[in-house]
């Protein structure tokens, strides 16, 4: 039975970790420190918590903030102009259907 539980946990970690790597999932790292008998239950709870709507919303917001900052850097904005762009970008959706839709008062530097 221990072998089945260990194998299940390893397979779950092997398949789940790459799919959540972008989102900084560390369930597999934490599970490795949990005793083998508790590992499957721990991993399931960790993955459920990770997929919770509040966590997903927080990760989307983090990605959006990163996107806005990267855009501002790409447009070579500085100071107040950069702050205004980032504030606008965080409030609006500057990424529509995979195409950039930057603040109307700024253009992307090429």
C-alpha cells in the first residue's frame, strides 16, 4: 500500500508541477518534506488550495501587473508618465485577444 501511495504522489507531482510551474506552485517541494504516509493527502489539499478562486485571481492580478510593468519598460516610460501608464494598465485590460491595446496617450517604442 505504501508503494501505491508513493507512486501516486510521484506521478501527481510529475504531471502537476510542469502545468503550474508558471504560477510558482511549490506543492511538490512542500510534499517532499511531508512523511510518505501523509504525502498524498497533503498534495491533494495543496493542489486544491492552489486552484482556489482567490488564489487564481491573485495570480492573474500578479501576471497583469508584470505585463503592465514590462509594457511600460518597453515603451521606455519614466517617472510620472510610467506611473500613469501602469495605473491605467492595472485598471484597464491592455491585453485584448493576445494583442496589445496600450494606453491611448502612449505608443509602443519599436
